[in-house]
């Protein structure tokens, strides 16, 4: 790992900032990120230098304090495959809706030849249920997000989302908390199962809107976001506002790592001291 600039405060691990997306099926602890100011900045990296930014949704922009997405998934699996959804041992955080479906059905020993042809029906069922129950979504915007989005918009940056959610589900969450107006485009799960492909699609959209030389940064809260950004040669800002701690994210070598997005707007960011992590 390269030498870093850091600003330290009271660090909080994954237990203190539980992501509550569709997978939790319940409530979660309130985020403590607002009181945890810690920054890693790779030497020479300027977080404001991009032309466009791709934001992950769950755990980065917002957390869902409800079970609407989870119940839609549960009901779809029960309806189409007669199974009672259990997520023990299933990789969820940083995964995609289609990736989670695959992992669950493989664990349940359902042959791919049986479930793969039904994926379009399953997706449509899930999206319809979330849309129908959108009024029950309880969304909490992550600390600092509104300030950062406004800051980038004033600078004329192009903003998009890149999420493992199915498109109608992802936009329903963003719309519910009033963030939809900030984003010009989105890349989602559905036709694309892998997060690498979702990020690639988002980058293509940004370049289609701004030109082939557009510089795109990714903002996310999981190691999967970091890996997928780097797989597409995109720098990444990792925010410890989901279930992964600052230290856990830092192990995956993001260009920048922050406790929460509020830290991006700290006036002393470039002059941060350099103690050991």
C-alpha cells in the first residue's frame, strides 16, 4: 500500500454501520459515520477531477429501513420455485439481484436449466411488487450525500448510479428519498448479472453523454465496488457507510477511502496528517 494521507477519529466497524437494503428483512443500527472522520487519500489523487461519477445505491447513497425489496425477492422465489427464502451463507452485500438469485437457487440445488429461463418472469414479479409497495419504503440518506451531490452538480459534473438492484427497484429507492433529480442515467442488474458489467455499462453511458475521453470515478461501499471499478480501469472512492469498516475497505486499495461522504468536503482534506493506519 502506498503512503497515505489520513485523518483519524473514533473508528466504527461493520457492526456500527449496518447496511439495511432488501437483504436484511428488517431494521438496522443507525449510522455512526457522521462522527467518524477518517480519510485515506492516495498521493496525487484528486477526488474532484472526474467528469462523471457513478454512485452505488444501497449503503452508499442510502439505506433502506424496511423489507420491501427483501419481501419481493422472497415472494418471487416462493411463487416461481416453491421455496422458502433463506439467505444463510448466500453472498449478498456487493452482489446483484440476479447474482443473489443464482447463488440461492444453486444452494437449493435447483438446476440452472430450470431457473434460467424463468429469470425474466422473476425480475418482472419483483419489480412489480416493489413498485406496488413503494409507499412502504423507508429510506435513510447516508451522511453527507446531499452536500456532495450538490457540490458536484454546481461544478457541472455528470452524475449516474451503478447498482446491483434491478432498474425499477433501484430508481424506486432513489426516487423515494428525493435523490432522483441529481442523476442523469443509471446502470443496473437485469441484463447484466456481474457488477463488473454494470460498471462498464455505466461508464459507456457517461462517455456517450460527455464524450469518449470522459473521466469516470466510482463511489461505493463494498470491496465488490472497488474490484469492479478497478476491473474497468476506473478510480474508486470507498465510503464506509455500509457494513464494511474503513479498515476493511482500505485493504482493497481504493484511490480514496472515507468514513462517510461528509469527509469529502472537509476544508483540511489536502493537508491531512499521515499517521499509520
